[in-house]
């Protein structure tokens, strides 16, 4: 029988979270948000996933642009604008309300 799905994280209805954008495009490891799931005997909520928690992550996390064609052009333009080699999600527009709220 299939494993019964038990929701651990429950975001508000007005919040949009795209796993593909974070995992497939940005290359963020699942453990960053969900904790060491491979070691959990019983799943639990590792991170608060509040708006403040997300904003801090967007301000502090450098976007992985190496070997990532999705970000190549954006990185070229914004690294010149900000005068830095590494960019955070915030510098790439990750704090705009419409990115997560609708």
C-alpha cells in the first residue's frame, strides 16, 4: 500500500511556493528547509517557514549561478549593478511581494 501522506508544513492560502524554482533551478538542498529528513524517524517541521524566515533566507543565501544557464544573463547584469560577484535572492528580486503572495 502507498504511504499515507501527512501534511507537516501548511502555508497560508495566499502564499505561493514553487518547489521547482528553489530545488531544480536554484539548486537548494531539501535539508535547507526540511531539515535532515533522511535521519528523521518521524517527520517534524524543522523550519518555521514564516515570512520572516523566508525573507532572511532570500537576504542571506547566495544564488548558485555556476553552470546554471537560467541565471547567466541575470547574474551578468546584476553583478555589474551591485558591484559584486555573488548575488542573493533578494538582489535578484526575491523580496518582491508578488513573488510569493497573490
